[in-house]
C-alpha cells in the first residue's frame, strides 16, 4: 500500500482496501461495476495502473508509482481500453472512471 498520492481524490470513492492483492482489487472493481457512482479507491486505481507500468506508458507509470497525473495518463488508459477484453477491460473501465473524476489540473 502506498499511503499517499500526488492528486486530489475524487468524491465518492470506496474505502481503502485492506491490501493491494488481486482479491481486494477485484472486489473494488466489482463494486464499481455494480454501482458506478462509487469509484475505486486511489490505492486500487494506482495498483491497476501498475499492471500497465512500463516505458511505453509514461503516464500510467507516473500514476502507478506516485499518483501523479500527467497529460499522457488518460490517453494511455483509453488506448489500452480500446483493445481490452474480459477482466482487463473491467479493470481499465474502473481506472478510466477514476482518472476522469480527478479534480485537479494536469501536470506536465
């Protein structure tokens, strides 16, 4: 668990998960899809972003490691979402919703 992030948390997020294991992440994603007004917790969003962390995804990498929001973040999520299926799609939909609701200006 990271414990802090470099962005303002959107309203209406779920409680902090007990840890960032798959079962806790899956539970939050399932809750989001059952009631899409309850966004995943920042820890969950950052953990999902970490699954796409890498040199080809600087926005996802920055978000997963520090919670920083860059101008690359949402376009990267949207590109991955465009080709995603199954569980990856569900996870990316929850991450995209979270990112779209971050009440902050974009860092460059």
